[in-house]
C-alpha cells in the first residue's frame, strides 16, 4: 500500500514539474477551460447540457492549446467533440447567406397592421383591409393580405377583352338610383329614409328622413337634389326606382323635365336596383344594426356622419379600392411615418391615415 502511494505521489510531482515547462498563456487557457466546466456543472439542473454559447467558448479556448495538452486535460467532452464544434463555427463564419427564390417577405410592419385591422374590425374581409392599405400607400396585393389572414380564396384572374361588367361600368356614369328604407327607433317609431346613389362613383346623397313619407315630400326631395347637383345634373340620363306608390307622377315629371329618364324595376325584383339595395345592406350592417336610434334628429345625425365616411374614406372594390370622392394617395411609407386611427360614431367605424 505504501509502495503504491509513493508511486502515485512521484507521478503527481513529475506532472507538476511538467507544468513549469508550459507557458503562462497555456496555463491561463487551461484555467479558463476548467472554470467554465465547473460553472456548467454547478448549474441547478440534474443533467446540465452545454448550450450553443458554451460550445463556442470551449471550442475557441481549445484552439489556443496544443493537441497534446488537450489529451491531458480532464474535459467533460472529448477533444474530437471540441474540434467538431470549432469546425462547425468556421463553416458558419464563412458561409454567406443565400437569397431564397421567390418574392421577398412582407414587411413586419405591414403584417402587424393587417392583423391589427382584422382584430379591430371583425366584420372586415381581406378585400376591405386591402382597400385600407391601398389608401395608406402600401403597395400590397390583395392575395398577400389573404395569406396573412389565412382566410378566403385568391382573387379571380383578370380577363382579357371587354366583358358585360366592363360594358355596364362604362354606362354607369349616367345612371342614378333612388330608394327608401325604414328604421325603427327605441320607442318602435318607424322612420323612413330617402336616398340617391350614383352608379358611376357610388356617391350617396342623403335626401331626407321623415316619419310620414308622402308623394309631395318625395317629389320635393328630388327637386332639392337636382338643385344641389347644379351642373352635374346634366351628367345623368337615367333614374332607377321601384314601383312604390310614394314615387308619384309628379316625381317622374320633375325628373323628366331635367332630362332624366325614369326606369321602373319589375315587381318584387330588388336585384334590379342592386346597387341601392347594396348600400342599404352596408348602412344596416356597419351602422344601424349596431346601435339604437332614439329619434328623427338622432337618425339624421348618424346617417350624415356615415354618408360622409362612405363618400370620403370608405374604399370600394368597384373603384379600385378608392372612395367615391377620390381619396388622395399619400406618399410611400417611410421610417418616420406612423398610422393614425380615427374613430367615428363613438368607435363604431374606424378610419386610418398617415401622420408624419
């Protein structure tokens, strides 16, 4: 036993004497490697694992020692593992990034803005959001918005040649439509709303609100409309209306005197006046169905603000995501430009605009 102890002591002493032959740099590197191993083993986990940073540190320090010294060190990993880690670091250092094929990724700011609009407005589809982005000068395709939302289908391809839709759009500039719809107040009083809408621009003219819509009242509203249009009244040649008794012969006579031909829709055929019916659906879905009307004055104020939003800001697919009034396109987004949200009707409707 004593002989074995003496033998081990002599080996340890010679090992210590061999350390004096090493340089101070080698000894410092070995101390740093051992200290880092101790720090890894002291982590409060049962089986500590080396992270990417640990591998990088050990691989970098190991390259500073000769291979013979690495064999003498008691490492928690093998020297071959250290060399493999270092080779991997070198490969990453000199591997240049390659640009993946295809279109570049959508900017994070645009993706965040699309998701924000979708969260703030649950009733908006990808086409509606695309219209808002177009108004904010974002050059983004509607399919990109659809992919961000992960809903809907791709837009139909544009067809070559003149279609019936293109032919009707060319004639729409001379068409005006009129219609009535009703709104029930909180006290169950029924109010009637008369409006006119231009087929070419989708601009809405709110004629009036009344509880007793008579033929004389409707006739007076068309007179007021023709006076408000002034020179633009000569641009219209047709007026579409249904066969409601409130549209009397006097109503037709006033329109005819202004050079506008009356076109009556078939009986019980609301699709014959589809654009007017579509606006009634929009104002109900986006405004009237989400609030309670207290009276005639309240209804007039609400409809006036909604019509202003509809004519000035709201994008339309038929108008290439522009508004009926022709909203101006701001310059492209820059690093110092942010988007401001404007609430209408107490936050029931939201509009977005650029702020420098």
